[in-house]
């Protein structure tokens, strides 16, 4: 019956709506690490919580349903999910990744997987020819962030998935920025979807979690083997927090996205802003692609000021957003990618990709949009006044 409900309704009304044994309208938190077995020859569904826990299982089933995959997996962090997924590869395999991939993923691939004999290439995933050139005879995975972090580049998931299938490779998509509320990569041909559930899925800056969903049972069994073997599973308290956050995902995304559209348009017209990166702007290079493969542009944008000095002045003057790492929370979060999310990339590489020291990333929260825009205007105008005044003194 719930299959016929809308996405918004299914966030609340599903088989985990209440506890069948008590009627409690909340999933029980099962702290037990081990489970009594009544038969020495045949064990029950649960035996040890690393292998399966009722509370963790609930969030795994929830994300699988929302992403429309066959099975979900919950990990202790987004990087734990990414790391475990990459261990589907073997020595001698090759992976092609988005150029401006998250710094933690870059670090994992270049400094850890490379020591295990796994090869890698970075490519501009917005250019299919560049992706084809980056492929090798041993390419086994295409790893996509779309929109990418922090430049909000949009990759054609269908096109990359089609290429992957022709080569007998898998397509992994980091769907953290858009969530299944806005984009469903498995329906576009991807094989595995990854989330830092710390971000929009949980939404309150109070839980560290990673989720993955796969398309078919064969891949599910392989990923489960790795999850159980490595053991970087999500704790039950955090699993419960993710479930609580999911209930408000749709309304949070709607308000944050609406505010992000207004803020992006406003920043774009400001004289101190050199460029705004946001797939909801009609001048974004992949604006039409974004509209085709997703139901919205999301609530994250980035923008470049005209000089590095202006960045630090702006950060010191703006009041409402917290200045911090992470994103996807109820409060707006302003980040400095060069020193935060992408500090792992060598500076020359960052500059080449456009992740320069004039770039800020903004994750828009639930504050009143007029308050946010007034806050930004004050910080920018204050900086503009300082420039003019210093020019007069000279």
C-alpha cells in the first residue's frame, strides 16, 4: 500500500511507522550486541550486532526504499561507506573519479587505495569525451559526485552509467547534496548510491553516519560481506537519529532549496561577487541537464569573491551562518573549501580545478531568507566601504 504514496508521505508512513509489539510511534533502540539463540543447529536472524541489529536494519531498509534500491547499508560515517564500497575493487583495478571530488575521497584514493594496487584517474565528468579518454582496459568503477563538491558541476548519470555497462564496470554516485528527495541515481542507471547521512538526511549537525544503497542482490551480498568483515557499522543511537531526521527531510529540503535559489540570484548580481556556482541558475553550464535528471537544484551553492582579502573580511562580518565544515543542516553553514573540505588536495591541483582561495561554499539552512540576504548584504557592503575608504586614504 505504501508503494503508492508520494515520497513525502512515505517518509512518515511506512512499515516502521510504529513498533508492532507496543504501538510506540518510534523505532525502538536495541542496544544489545548479542542475541540468545534457542537452537544449537539453526540460529535466528540476529546473532551479533556487527552483522545485523534491529535498529540499524530499520534505517537500512528506510534508505533502500527511498532510493528505490534492493538493499541498504549503514556505516559509522560517510567515509566509512565510501571506503567499504571501494573495497569492492581489487589490486590491478582502475577507477575514474570526478575531478573536484570531496577531499576525503581524494585522500582515500590517492594515499590508501593506491598502496593496495588500485589505479585511479580524475576526469571532468561533465565532458563525456574526457571520461572516455580517462578509461583503461582495467576500469571497474566510475565514481561520480553530482552536483560536485564544491563547484556544483553536474554529471550526466545516465550517460556515465551507459558507458560503464559497455565496459563491464560499475557506477557509484555520491548523492549527499541532493538526497533521494531530489535525485535517484539508481533509476538513472547507477549501481550504488552513497550518502554522508551526517548531512541532509540527518539534518541537525548531531550525528555522524554513512549510508549506501545497491541496485541488485549480487552486489548487495558483496557489500554486506565487506560491511560485516570490516565492521565500520552505524551505532544504534546514531541510527535512531538518522531515522528521526529522515521524517523531516522533504520539508527541510524544500525550504532550504527555495532560499538557496534566492540567495544565488542575489549574490550573482553583487559587484563584489565574481562568480556563483549553483545548478539552479539558468546560466549554469549544466542547468538543463540538472532539470532533466533531478527534481531540484538542492540547497548548496558556492561563490567566488574578487580577491582573497575580501573572503576574510566577509567571513568576519557575516553573522547568521556558522563558519564550519560540513553541510546539510538546519542552520546555514559557510565553509572555506581551500582550508576545509579540500585541504587534502595539493594547492596547485586546487587552483587548476578552480577551488581557489576566493571561493566560499554555502549550505543554506532554515533561517528566514530575508534575514540571510540582509546578513550577506551587510557583510559585503561593509567590505566594499572598507575598500573605498582605503582607496581615499591612498
